[in-house]
C-alpha cells in the first residue's frame, strides 16, 4: 500500500519532527510512505471572508498539484465522519482489496481546506470536534495509520 500525506506548512518544532520520524520508521514494513509539505499562505490575523477564501484557494491549488489522479483522497476536515481506529483499519483494508492501494491523506492549514480540495476528496474524515494544530495533526495521523496496520495484522500495539 502507498500512503501519501499532503500537509500545509512546515514542521518547525523539534519534538514533532522526532515523533514524525519515529512513525515514518515504524511504517516502513507496512507501506510506502511519502509526505509533501506545501507552503502555507501568509495572511493577516484578521481577515475578511473573501481574504480567507483566497488564502484557502491558494493553499488548495498547491495541495491539488500534489494529488495524483489514481489516489483515493481522504481529507481531514472537522465536518467529516468520525471513525474509530478499528474503522480506519477496516476502511484502509477494504480500499486495498478493491484495488485502491494509493491513499492520499490531506491536512489543511490553520484556515482549513478549500472547497476544491474538499470536492476532490473521496472521503472526509474528522479526528474530533476539537481543533488541533495542523502540525500536530500530522503526527496524530501517522500514529493512527500505524495503529491501523497493526490492527489489520492482528499485531500487539492497539489497546
């Protein structure tokens, strides 16, 4: 299986980089993992609705340029469906069985995802009704993907 994570913004914090590197290493036996970080759009703290949409649109164009036509796209969106770890594992396994072994997970920036990215998504997934920093979300996503593979293989880790 090929897992592609597309995220907005660069990871700057050392502790997040270390956690991400750890799960990259743990995932090697299970999948081919690639990660793309697209630049976030510089924007003022206070924006009009129009300015907000323009920021999301520019980031969305960068995201869409990284998505391959053959990929099944799962966008992380607060309005998406909430799954358990077991459901993520079973959905990933179903995709693989049905010939969709290229999965792209998309993590938007602090302003969310553009309508174009959400329309391209095959699935919208919410990890919580809470808001998480998008840099931390990358680490959480990697851990959950790792957990999903462990669940699929009935290996110890998941509790």
